[in-house]
C-alpha cells in the first residue's frame, strides 16, 4: 500500500465555515504552462470525487461519480478530439459500411490488460455482446441495433447492426462503452464478479486499493501501451462529504483537482483569488446536462398536464441561476441542452414557461384543474426528493418550496443518502417530484430516448423514464430519428420532438448546467479532451 501524506491531512481536517461568493469566469486552462512546459514524471495527484461511488462497475451503473475513477482503468475503442471527432484508441482505424449496417475496427497490437492477458477481438466481442448489451443501463438505446460482433481475426472486430446507428461512433469511449477482459468475466455471474470493485482494464492506471469512506488509490500501469505514459505514479480519488472541507482541501493544496462542480458554486469566486488555484469550464463539451424536475405521473394530480405545466410556470429559473448556480449555466428552455445548437438539433421554438405573466398562468391552470386553495392557501401537498450530489441541490430545493408555495403547492423536502434516494425514485417509484441533473450525452439518442421513450420505463434502472411518459407519436419520431442517416432530416425530427415534450411537460426543465473544474496550478494537462475528467489522466503531471 502507498502511504500518501495527502490522505491523513484531508481525513483529519474539520469542516470550515466559508463565506458565499459571486460567479467567476473561467480562465484559460493551460495558463500555468508558462511556468513549466516540460512534463515531470512521478508524483501523486489527489482528485475529489463527490459523492463516493457505490461501485466501479460503470458497465452496469451509469452514475456520474463513477467514470472519473473507472476511465483511468477501462478504455474504449476510440477517444475524441476537441471537435468531438473519434480518434484511434484501442482501435487504430474503422470503416462504416455504405448501408450503415456494420462498422469494422482494426485493433491495436501490443495492448495487454492489467492481469497480463493480451487484448484481442474476442475481448471486444465478449464486452459488447455478453456484458454491455446485457447489463449496461443504456444498452437498449446505444446498442439497440447491435446484433453481433464478428471476429475474423484477433485484431479485427466487426460490429453488426440491424439498422444504421449514426450515434454509435459518438459513444465508443471508455466512458460509455468500455472494453473488459473476457477471461476475467467468462463463466462467471457478471454482476457479482469481484472485479466490479477491483477492476481490470487496459488503461494508464491500475486499481490499487479502495478504503471505503476515504479514498480509491490507482497506480501507474508500467506496461501501458502508450510509450512513456502516464507521468503520474498514483491517482488518489478522495471522498469528502462536507462541502467546506472539500474547498479547504483545494485551498491548502492537499487536493489538486475537483471536477463536476464538486466545489460549491458559492465558493468559486473566493477560490479565484487563491494564487495556487485556477478554474476551467473546459472538458464538459461531450457531457452536457440539464437540471430538471421529474414528475411522477402515477401520483395525482401530476397525471394532469395542466398541473405539470403550472409547476413549470411557477418557477423563476433566473433565481435558480443567480442564487443557486451563481451564474454558471443558463435557463433551460426545453428537454435538450442548448449545446446541441451547434449541430442544428436544438430549438427554442417551443412552449415558453419563463414569461412575464407566468404566475397568473400557473394559478389559472391549477384552478382549471379543479384544485382550489384551502383555508391555509394551499391546494395540495407533495414530497420533493432532494438530489444528494451536493449542497447546491438542497439550496435549489429550498427555493422550489418557496416558489411553488406561491401558487398553492406545499412541498415537503426529503433528503437521503445517495443509495436510498436512487432506490426510492427509480426502483420503488415512491416519490412525487425529484430534482436530478441528467446527462444528455453527445447525441439526442442518449438524452431524449432514455428519458422519454415508453420502452425506457424500466423499474430499477437509474436515470431513465421514471415519469411514466408514454406517447406513441413521440416514440415514433424518436425511433425514426435514431436510424436516420441524413443529418438535416434528423434535425427536423428532433425539433418536432422538443415541441411535443415542451407541450406535454412530463418533466420541468430548469437549468442548462455548466460544470466547473477547480485545479491546482501545479497540475498540468489534466483536461485534454471534451470528456474532461471522464477520460484518463494519462498526460497529467505535477510541477515540482
């Protein structure tokens, strides 16, 4: 075991009371390279992951706190450049058939798994057909068209598709569809395999140790296939439940990196004044997300469209952006992130909920739904499940309670640990309103299909259709769009889909989330692509 001084320092630290701050703009990510531009080998990078994952088996669980650790270990067939174009990784090249029904990958020579087994096409076939296709929560979407994987030789793998899947090349990084070692899993119960929490991959770092409640230690892979990489000896993922302690660990130099807004937005302005720290909003280009309210349509009166619309009208998104997100992000207009505007899939030509007379509209809708105010001014009461991924979500919940009370909806806030929260919402369906933030991926197939298709009402699967939205016309549009090879035709279909959803209002869309990373200026090359901390720190190095 490696005894790293950072571990004891952080674990001994007590919570600190920190003042609120104002939003700060991101400064250039590589500005500290002016001090030192030659990578230094060695050292231990400490990153903060919040909250602690329940598992590292991200081929079976898709919570966003798993990939920052798991993608150091597992790799995919491709990676992506800053323009989100696929680049060689475990595959050196690929060719899509003219009819779009197969993709042939040439695999890299000389790659070995952490257990010493050589990487071959058999691992690709087993990973896709026996693990990902069967157990990945998004397999019914990402791999819906996959019918088989041919292996004509050890270094060729051919994905066979029933229909074209134009989105698939956007989902082949280790973050979404990792490649596992066949010999580790074959003949075992996949979900009970001990490598779930002691993973074995081909990546730049090997699993070292998991001290529950404290940290995961990853060690340098001396046999990594990229010559000379990685530079770091170790990556430590620290779990620090208290927000003030997380901030303090960065401010004192005890931790080097915190992504996915593990640091409260309220602390960012103060951190910008700390000479050892900097921030960036780079590295989230392929992980757009929306802050939303999921509404359980099985719980009256949320089964009425007018009630769901009234809730959407009652909320002032600008208040959330100002007081909860501290200016990071923008008000959401509908079910698709505005980042998709650059590829022509996003539209704001939908029913608008942020309008000057929104409260008047909300009250009329609730009156019309037969929900008069009682003697106490309230029409009905409901529970709101508070997102467990950070204190800002509690702040948002507190605002939502105030906002909905104005139109006569009495919210009771319920906060629980992550496992209990997810089980209550996605397995037991014992909730009224839930406030997650939902990843949209790099294609609408990822964001829209999993959340709104009737087929994605899947009990026990997290972050899918738990609002019980079912619309045959909408299903038909999305199913057509996911197979359409013509980009302009896909865009038309997705714009129509957004208009239908905005009208039906199965969810309430709040904020286009802008994640922020905080890093120590001595840490270089930590964010080298559009997946940010959901790809390996293979080039990261610490200035001495």
